């Protein structure tokens, strides 16, 4: 992404942008979570960011908001790359943070959102099948949270796979 494209993003969504930077050639925009879907649709439709390379999260224990969901986008036509960061606060109905799912824009986000849910406990509103993908269903907690107790004992689950 060129500086001109970052300027276009800021001009299109001035109230959505928290900050932008281009450190070490990595163009990044931090946006408000409530604008995620409209910004992402515009980036795909108007600027050609048609490929969701990766989706992950960061836990900033002690900061408010504590979590950031990070999207790495690429335009296959121009080769431009862009990082979108979305600070995510805990939801009003519980301790888990929540952000809108981008599956309607990039279907490949399905498993990536499930992984972030599994490891960090960030819910993706509108996700059609949000369940664990790496840990077993009975696992308690989210192991990539910085406050997850590393010595925590988990229930031992024995499955009989011969019946399946």
C-alpha cells in the first residue's frame, strides 16, 4: 500500500481511524471496532485488498482495551500489503471481548477466527460456527492470554475413536 492509499483510507473514513503509520515499510491503520465491516468492505471493493493473508490477536495485559485483532491484507493485483488493527474491549454481557466476523467479506477467515477464539477467547459476532479448532472442547480457558496460568491442570478426556 502506498502512502496515497493510506491517505485515501483516512479521507474515506476519518472518524473510523484511530491512527496510521508506515514503520519499516509496513503500512498500518488502527480503526475503531464498530467500523470494522464497512472499512474492510471498502478496502476489498475500492482498493482491491482481495486476499486476507492472516488474522491474529495480541494480548496487552494491563492496557485498556486489552486486546487487538490484527488483519494482514494483500492486493493480489498490485502486490500492496496493509495491516489493520482493531482494539477490542470486553463485551457488556461477559468477560470475553467481541468483534464482528469478516467471513462475509473473506470466507477464509472462518478457521482463523476460530483459532483466535480458541487461543484468546475473542468472540466473532456473526461467525457461523465459532468453536474450538486447536484445543479440545472440554479445555478450560484460552492458553494465549497472558494471564492464563501455565501450571493449570486441565480435565483428562479419553475418547474411544474406534466407534467413529
